[in-house]
């Protein structure tokens, strides 16, 4: 008799479960990292706006930091929440593309 889960995948059952757990942990870490990035953005930029307000309300120079960092924050959000994970099919296709090709007609 084979191991439980044998025949359903090319990996041992213990590795399949571990892989799912690792993927879930990685997703949670990405979300946590984004939360830290967002918090830093709010705190630092609020401080810059306060400095601007206390120095005479002239040209709104914090807008450059808000805009530039905001673009980077949006890109981070895209990677965290909207980018689909790499599938097993894509990994298999990439492995096939990297394998050396031999001329079929030559022997």
C-alpha cells in the first residue's frame, strides 16, 4: 500500500500540506508588511504636513513626498492584494522552456 494521498500529486503528502501552509504564511506576511508601509506613510506624511503648516503655509512641498511615496504605496498594494500567485502550471511551463531543446531531425 502507498502513503495516504499517494497518486493525487507528485509530492509527498507532508510536502503538499507544508507548501499550502507556507503559501498562506507568505500571504499573511505580505499583508502585514503592507500595513506597516501604510502606517509609515501616514505618520511620516502627517509630520511633514504639520511642519509645513507650522512654517507659514507657503508652497505645499509635502505634496511631492505624498505623491511620490503614494505611487510606490499603490504599487505595493497591487502586489499584495491584486497580483495573482504563481501557479503550479506556470512553474511547469517555465521548467519546460528552460530545458535544452534537441533537434528532432538530427541523429
